[in-house]
C-alpha cells in the first residue's frame, strides 16, 4: 500500500466531524473505532475498493471542503 494523493484542506473552522461523516457515507468499509476515541464517529480510517481520487463523490467532498465557508486559499 502506498500514498497516491494528498489533498490539503486549510480552513478557519473545525471540520473533523464533517469530513468523517462525508467519507463514512461513501467508503466501502472502515476500521471500527480507529482514531475515533474522542468522537461519536464509528471510525477515522476508511477503506475504498477504488482509489478515492477516482471517485466523483470523493472529489465532490474535497471540492466542497476547499470552497465552502471557512475555507481559505493559499498561494503555492
């Protein structure tokens, strides 16, 4: 297994639960309780049969998180 893509999302608000809920809704499976000891989420580690960046639903989540209220853009 290797890292294929990294999506940096910089925001002024806390969105951990929003990200977790969005990924939970489109993932194929998850590791129960992983990284979620301090939240109500089932997990913070998700499995996708296909690379997530190839899924329209995943990319829509990334775009929404990068462009919705609370997001800010940095020069690269």
